[in-house]
C-alpha cells in the first residue's frame, strides 16, 4: 500500500511534464489573437506579419527538435531525474521571458526556451514512468501522462478564455507566463523523487542504490525487490552488449519495428494535429471572415471584440474534444485492439479534415458553424496518438537504447515544425 501511494505521487508529479507540453500547445492558439493585434500585442502600434506569427509559433517546435535529439545523450549522462529538473528550470525561465517580452525577438527567445524544455520532457517523462512503475500498472501510469497532456490543452484554453472575457490588458502575457507555475512545482517535486533504478544500474553501476529505490517504490518483500533488481541487471547487460551498434537497427525484427514507429508518427503529423491545435482560434477567426485576408474582409484589430473573445473561448470545447477522444481510446484499446482502433481513428481524421477544408470553399457556401463541428469531430477521432505509443513500445527491440528513443521523437518533432510553419495560410483555404 505504501508503495502504491508513492507511485501515485510520483506519477502525478512526473505527468506535469506532459501537462506543460499540452499547456504550451493550447495556450498559444488563444494568445496569438491578442499578440498579433496592434492594440493588445507587443505595443509597437502595428499588427504582426504572417511571418512573425509563424516564427513565434514554430520556434517552439523547432527547438523541441534539438532537445529531443539530445535527450538520449542527456538521459544517459545526467539521468532521467536530472533531465526532468533541467527541463523544469528552462521552462520556468521561458515562461518568465515570454511574460515580460517587449519584441518579437524576445518573445521568440522565450518560445525557444519552452521548446527546449518540452522537447526533453516529452521524451524523458514516459521513459522515467515506464522504468519506475511496476509492470502490471505501467500502461495505466503512462496513460495518466497522456491525460495530463490533453488536460493541459483544456486548461490553457480555459485560461485564455478567462483573460479574454475579463478583457485583461496584455492578457496574453499572463496566458504564456502561467506555464511557470506547473514547471516550478515539477522542479520542486523532483528534488525529492528518486532516480530511475534502471539508470542507476545501466549507467552508474549502482546496484545498491537501485535496490534502495526499488524498496521505496514497491513496498513489497525484500525477495520480490531483489528479483526485480536482477531482472533490471539482466536487461542492462543485454543493452550494454548491443550499445553503440547502429547496425542493430537493420536487423529484420528491429527494422520492421523502426519502420512501423516512423509510419505511426508520420500518420499523426501529416494528419495536421499541430496546425489545428496551434491555430484553432485563428482558423475560427478566418472562417467567419475575421482573419487577415480571410474571405476578403479586414482583420479585427480589437483583441477584445466579441468575435475575438468568442473565437478564443471556442478553443475550450475544441481542446475538450481531444480529451474525450483520449478517454475513449483508453476504454476501447484493449477491447477492440490496436489495429482496429488505429484504422477507425485514421478514417475519422480523413473524413473530418475533408469537411473542414470544404467549409472554406466559397462555392459550397457551407454554414460557418460547420467549421467548429468539424474541428471537434476531428479531435474526437484523433486517438491515434494514444494507440501509436503502446504499439511502438510493444514492437520495439530495446537494445538500441535511449538513442533510438530520441531519434523517433526527432522524426515526430521535425514534421510537426514543418507543418506548423507552412500551414498558416493567408486566406480562406
């Protein structure tokens, strides 16, 4: 019972890393409507250009590519706990910089810091949770991290709506700066939480320290803890034997798992999830003719106009739709199986992306409300993220180690950065 309680506390603290990733994804959509306007933005008296908006948004994902690529090495050198603490500190610094930014350069710098942090956290937190949790609860523990990620998006949209409705002057600074609160809590928590026993064995050779951590985590009999330690030692020996041999990626079993993992990531990123989440408020603004170039109408320069406030607040049900999809995937994944659930997700994504695109076709003259409904339905069906991670872990040969983990995350982040940058179109489709 003591071990279970400690695992619950550890999971809730570690999942704040997923929450930070989700919060950053969700908050920029609502904040950007204020940042880009002459009245509520950076105080320079003119609206941001499309290129400046794209730079502010995509700089975070571009920075995440770098940190994700480095996360494997960092995890090996300073440990899972060290990377998480480092990410929390950098995230807090980025939130402060964004909150006081007075230019596009400073704001972009803050966004880069956030990207460096969440890039490492998004890769290290699931790894840490998998290594410290008992095998029987490992899937559920990592699901909590996914829920926190989506919950971060929901909370971010609600925060944006609150500041918009209150017509808080320079409210976007609070929206972005509040990310420093959960990152500070994350750092404080990991001052006391233990290091991964697997890292202690594999990279430090500290079997005695790993045994103490396992005894604290499990709260079970000394014999059971000793058996689990022996399993970790045996697995570490296998990983050490194959470490540094990149030719292992070409082995038939590993090659197919690598190909499957890359295709799963491609299916997510080419599905446009990042563009929709980062620009959901802007897409709604364009659908009603309020965006720059949107259907030939002028952009509303008042960040507190009723239309802008409505567009910002509508990001809340959009983000909530993804939470609903995540919970549906949790309930169905073991009943329907990975393949059926993934195919159903992809079918729904394709259909509602087509509907979303059709709403911007002036020849069809579809109702504006259909844009919102299509976005909500798309996100309900976008549960492939929750299916792809279990499939990826179940098919992966662990011998390539942390380097393979960061490589897969890099493929994911790179495509996200490319799509987020090029898909901010100047007109109605």
